[in-house]
C-alpha cells in the first residue's frame, strides 16, 4: 500500500475525515475496521472496502481491525473465517493481532440491551414476523405502535432474561428499540435488537440462544474496540441514524462515526453473495475459487496479483454512490503488473508440424532466448532446437491476404530466438486436403544474436521442438454471463451462463515449465498471461489458467 497517500489525497472520504479531525473529536488514535459476516467468501467489492479502510488507517497513523460479524449462527462457519483471514493477508493487508470476533462481545452487548430496557428505550415484543412487517408501515405511510410497547421496565427485564434462558420458542418474541414508529426513516421504526435462534454457534456453541441484530451489535462492537471511523458502503447510509441513536442512548464518550463510500460493481460480474451461492451450489462453476468468479479466491486462482488489484482500486479512486466499472480496467492493471515480472515462454495451441529438411537429422542445439524483452534482469533460458518443430497453424497461409507477414509458400520468417526458415513444400492429407506438414529449409547464417544483416524478414513466429516439448492443458476464459442482466428470483441460471466461458485446450510447450510452481506466472508469446493452476497436479498433468490475453481493450481517458 505504498502508493496509498497519493491515492487518498483525491479521495472524498480522506478529505471529509481530514476536515473532521481538525476539530479533534477523538483523544485516541485512528482506528478503522472491516466487519465481514463469515457466511461466504470475499470478492472484488470486498477488496475495495478492505483497502479503503486499511489505507485510511495507515495514512492517519492508526490501526486497522478485522472483526467478524458473527451474530447469526444459522449461516456462519469457521471455514469462511479461515478463508477471509487468508484472503485479506494475500491482498496485502495483514491485521496481525487485530483480529476480533463480534461473538466475543456477547455479554457486553447483552448488558447494553439491559441498559436500554432500564432507560425505557427497549421492550420485548410478541408480534409475529408477519405482524411486525404489517405494523412497520410503508415508505409513504407511518407504522403503528406495537400493543406490547408500553410494557413496564420490570416486565421487559423479566421477559428478556427468559428469552436468554431459552424459555420461549424461536420467532415468538423479540427485543425492540423504542424510537419512533412515525419516522420517515423506516430503520428507526422501533427496530428489532435481539431475536431468538436455537442453533449451535461455531465459536460460542450453545452458550446463547438470543442473538443481536447487526444494526445493534455493530456500533457497540465499534465502541468496545475504540473504532474512530466506521467506514461502510452506501447502502448503510439510512442506517446511520440508528447507529448514532444506539451510541447516544448508551452514552458512549467520543463515539465512533459512521461514514459511507460507494459500492463497487464490475460489468458482467456477479458480486451478490446470494447469486454467487446459487452459481456454486447449482454446479455452474467449480466452487468458490472458480477462476471465472470475482471472489478473491477465484481471482487468485486465475492469476490476478494483489498488486494489480491495488492499482485497479487506486485508479477507481473515490466512489460516492453505486459505481459500475468496466472489467477491462482490472485486466489492464494485471497486464501492467506482469509486463516486467512474468517470464515469457513459447507454447503452441494449434500445432502444425514443420520439418527443416536441411537441418541434420540427429542434431540439436541449445539456443539462448531472453525471458522478458522488457526486463533484462530476468535473464535468458536455454531452448532446444531440432530438425522437427511445431508452429501455430494460423502462422501459415497458402494464399495470405495483403499485409500478412507470417509464413507462406516460398516465404521466409524468423523463428523466435533461432533462424530464418523458408517454406519449400506443403504436405496435405490426400483425402481431406488438410495441411499436415510444412517442409522448410533454414539459413544457418541467420542465427539470432549472430549479427546477420544480409536481409530482413517482417515476421517472427514462435515454435517448440517436437522432440523436447511437453503437453499441458490450458483453460481459456471468457465472461461467465451472456449479458449484464442477472436472473430474477426463480429463473434458471442455465440460460444466463455463457457456454464458452471456459474452453480447455491442450498445448505443446517448452519443457522447462514442467517444474513451475502453483500460481507461477508466465507470458505465453502472442497468447497472453497465464498462471499455473493452484489445483494442478505437477506430477501428472500441468494446467495453466489464462489470466488475460495480451490485447488491452481499456484506454485511459484524457
């Protein structure tokens, strides 16, 4: 996050906080937090929230907290907790010792509810869930007071303790705040603070059968940890008055401040947890780490780097409301990041056999080829050359159009890092007419690096030695959805999935990559940037995921 200061100087949240801090509202250091619910995996939108919180804490010399909002045992699991911690660290944000759990504050949150009851600001309500909705009113009509709203403090304390002790079935009673059923903000119409849930919690087991709602637990957790700024996405803006009401009624000194930033979405990408779960559980994708998904696990498996995600988010800058960003911008930044990092390698996807007829049959030689044309520090590698090689089928045409600079009958090209070759003969299948082989000659004087200047060729093509290459699988990805519109409730995903979102091919590739490690990145010449699949079995079949093609469709605006 070394570039965060420059980024934040233009961020509206930074300017807002800077102005507020001039009035010295806190006697403690800056503290921000990211509070995920452990019921799913983080995605690219989460990364925006994480980095915004972490960078603002860093800029102002404070600390960043990771706190799990684990107050709903019906959906949460330790699997998600571990995954979130791993993903945040991979992203480059390490909370170190500042990892907290909302469930650890259960007793303090319960005591806060008791304090509100004693002040006459909370009551136990017996309305059913359906009645609660009916009494709540609408955006244009005020709500109605619950018939249980005027229970005495003593009765509410007794009933709430019985709720805690498991005396009532789930759904029969809730604890509600006593605010204003006529408020134009529906969140202030006596919101539910606690509900009864009989389920084992992954952390506290069966210690509790009542659990606080997020809007009640969140400000209390922030206050306990000394958070100064609760930075959250824009959909929580209407919840801010309730956040402030809770802290005010509990008489919290120097209360945390909730401030909102925009929500990030990408074109053609699903970030809704609900929709992501449908894709995973419906078997439309290969789990939460499917490289077509925008989860951090999926992006990592595909080959995106933390540095490219950082650069992407810095380029987006300040989002005030909902913002939809073209996915090609993220692709642009991973290309920029890998341009000087990834070693190049030659891989042939649609092989066409080439026999170099004047090259000695039993001979072979090792050629030195640069690993990265833009970064000499990556050095060179030895590539074997022999009489029989493979080139891309598209690199030869019998009747090429004007401007075609690859191989043609009687034409000459340079083999990358090797020699000039000339096509002398085309061998075809006698039945189908398909081209089966090219017979070529090479000019030994034209070896790369020899300083040969006798003549020039316009085309350079890649190749692999037939005797030395190995086979590998590659996964080529396109957008997962055929259009931007997500399915409506009850609609089948099948019609929405792009049938070409994943194409698997087998390639012939330089043999030295057989020792590549999972997640190691390469540039396949002319084909794009690839990453060794994390699930690839190195002793069986090597699998590469294409991160992005080489062509960059994103253009920075003037």
